[in-house]
């Protein structure tokens, strides 16, 4: 496991890499307000299966650069996805959660050139339930002034996601928060969410028609991993995705909400690894004796 810097669209992004860089690559793209650490053990699990995983901090998040012009629209994120993918020696499997999934849909569906070998959408479809999106926004805005302690931050997270046990060890929160002026602040650019009302900080309601058109152009193997308790993706949203991407597979994860990878990390990893191994097999290593 190492950290590396990647070129996005005019900025640099920070990623944690797992596995051998000569192995088939997987890009892990988190949701708005999260960081590359949101994937838990996913990167390590992929590396054990012969994949090279890159868990990337999106622009304005974690240790990646903040956008000098404050541009956090979906097009900027999509350009970053294309820039990172194009710099790799092989087409990656792209795994995008929430905002990372929206950016991936646009990047892949609107590109004239191949961007990915497969796509995994994590609890996001062209149709977004706005009640759930506004709940995310309220949570993000609620922490804009920071927290007096890690305990206070953990209480806020537990209130937002009551289905996940509150951790007794709060050291992991230090990956997503930074101590500044005596208070703990989320590790993302405040301009990302201010004056924005859409899911994960996007300006205005999600452009459904654009996302649907992009999805209809997806030809690579596609998997939707949906949290069964999600308030972002409805049954109607899943049905629409199946119409737009007839070859798409869908996995419902019981006991998980919008934050599927964090709520049920074991089931998430198993579902995605099975899909990727089946659709994009790892080629045998030279001298392995395989034919």
C-alpha cells in the first residue's frame, strides 16, 4: 500500500495504491464529502485477487488539490476520471460511489474513446431521490463549523447513519477530519457544498436527462450495487437503469443504506470481486503454467 499523486484535469489528485501496478487496474471513486479511505478493505481485497487498485481522493477532498477556481461541477469530476484513466497502461474497472458514480457515468457515457473496461455504480442511478439527497446536504452543512471533539463528530455521524454501530475507537475519524483552530473540520473544500442543493454538492437538481442519455451509451459490463435501505436509489431508479443499460447486473445489499461499502464492507467486496473476476478475468502471469 503506497500513496501516489495523479494528474487530474489541471490539478493533482492523491491516491492510495494497492497491489502490483502491472496488474489490471481498478479505480475506486468515493462519494461527495468522503475521502479515499471510505473504501475500507476494498483495495486490499482487490490486490489479493491480482488487481491493481487505486483509491482516489476526488478534487477538493482529502489530500487532493482544491480547485483553484472552485469548480466542483460534475463536468470537472468527469474530466478528472478521464485524465486518471487515460494515464493508466490498461483500461480500468471504474467503481464509483454516489458522486464518484455520477462522474463515472458522464466520463464513460459521453466519451468518444474507451475510458473503462467495466463500470460498478455504488448506490447511484440517473434517477436520484431528492429527499435522500437533501438529507445528505443537511448533514454536510451541519458540520461546516467543525466539531469540538472527535466524540462530537462521531455523534453526528451516528445520528445521520443510525444503522451503523458507533465506533468505540475514533482514531479512524482522523483520516476524514483535520484539527484547525481548535476544532475538527471535514477534510474537504467548503466551496464544494456552499450554495449547492443537489446530491453530493452538485449545483441544482441532478440533470436526469443527461445522466440517462449517458447511461444508455454504456456498453461495458456494468454492475449496480444498491443498499436495500437506501434513500437515494429507489426501486423505480433501479428499473429505469435496467431499461437504459439492459446488460446491467444488480446486487441488493441487505442491511446497507447509501454508504454501502461502509455499511456492509464484506458483502460489498465479495459482490464486486465476483463480478469483476467473472467479466474481466485476470490474465495468467508469465510462467504460471496456465493456458
